[in-house]
């Protein structure tokens, strides 16, 4: 399967029969290979020698739907070096992932780890998250209203009052701190590049379906822990102090 998928060209659609979409359930699916990087994307390892360019991820990404249920969305990420793959299926019945399991070429289909039970009562609870933007002194009001084109006495129209009629692209820059590179990747920039690319690619399963937006990865900084990063604020989540520190650094640099 993996060699066959790697021969598929970008924007080419193929049919897979009996693809696992949930534990004990299979479906025939059609998937299309898509690119995750913007045309000018460059990845930089930031270390003692300054910015050193590193290769893009070689992973191949696919998304599509089940033939008998277009609401079932499929995502597959193929890893060419190890010959394995990971993926998601998202439907009204829930979200499941397929990932390598144990040694050899076996794969496991299960509820994603972020939905596995952690509470004492055994109930599955999704991870909670928060963003310090809501507590910032000057929240991003542009998301609520437009500032151009209005006249005195005219009500302000929402910025997002219409759904896009065709697919658009949004390029996302990525910056990491020392802690992420050390604790999650042991400063391995190849593993970090694969992770970031797969993360953004998987998000497209929802973004393209709901918003007609495809996320592309742009300029990326992987700050290895052997060289200090510009981010001194600590704590989990994304506090307003962390967001201000990040935005100030990017505005200046």
C-alpha cells in the first residue's frame, strides 16, 4: 500500500477498497494527494550557527471521503522512510485514528489519545484548551466587525457573514521554543518537521470541509534547546503574556 500511495501525484485521486474507518468498520474511500507547503516555504533550524536551512518533510498527505457517506472524512499521512502511515476518520459517529501498533506493519484503529479516559470515573474527556487572547487588554476586534466602507449611522456588518464559494489557501508561519524541541523531539529537526507538517495537514480535514480553506505551511523556525530562544514567558496554555511576547518579537523581527 505505501509504495502505491507514494507513486500518486499531487492532486491525483485514487480509490481504496475496505479502508478501516472505525474499529471493526471498513468503507471504500476516494482520497486525493495534496501538498502542505507553500511555494516559498523554508524551514530553519535555529542554533549556535544561526539559521541553518533543513529539508522539508518527505511525508505524503491524502484526504477524501467514504464513497457511501460523503460526511465521513478521511486523512492519511504516509511516512516514506519507515514505510508506515497514520490517519484519521471524522464522521457524525465520532473521530477515530489509525496508527502503527507494535512491531512490523500492523496498525491500530482507535479513538484518538486525546479522547482516552483520564478521570477516575473512567469517562473519556477531551483535552481542554484556552487562549490568552480572550483576556488580552486589546482583543482582536477585527474578527467581530469591519472598519472599512461604513458610513455614519450604518450598522457594522460581521466580517464573516458569507461562506466562501471556492477553495482558498492560508499560509501559516510556525515558530517553536526550546522546550518543544527538547521535550518532544530531543532536538531532532527531521522528526519536528514531520510532526508540524502532519499536524497542519490533518487540520485541513476540518478546515476544507467547514470553511473552504486549505492551510499551507510557510516559514518555520525550529529552535533547538542548545541555543536560547527569545521566549522567556513560562506556563502551560497560551497566556496573554505569552501572546504579547510572541507578537512583539515577530513584529520587531
